[in-house]
């Protein structure tokens, strides 16, 4: 269950939106942590997070998947422009 290592550092920032009010260094660190989690977590990890029934895992999984969808949408838009 590798995903546990990503829950603690991310869920408090996701839950309260703390990353939005921080300085650039904090925001950059949060984004890097999010990107690292997306790169490392598998579909199986996401399924386990959603099926755990624990609100921390649910919130974090949802955030990560929506962040990934946003990144994919942006990259598709950039490819269309260029």
C-alpha cells in the first residue's frame, strides 16, 4: 500500500485549500508532491484508496485524479495550439 505515503502530506492541503494561500515555495512544493504521487500511484492504488472507506484516502484520490485530468486537458490544449 504505497499510497499511504502520499495521503498524509497532501490531504490537509487539499481539504482546506492551504496550498492556495501559501507563498510560491509552498505552492511549488505542493505541486511537486502532487506530481510525484500521480507518477508513482497505479490504478490499483487509486481503486484501493476509493474502496478504503476512509475520508482522507477518498479526498486525496479525488484530488489527484482531478489534477491529472486538468494536466491532460491543458496539455491537449497546448498541442492543439502548437
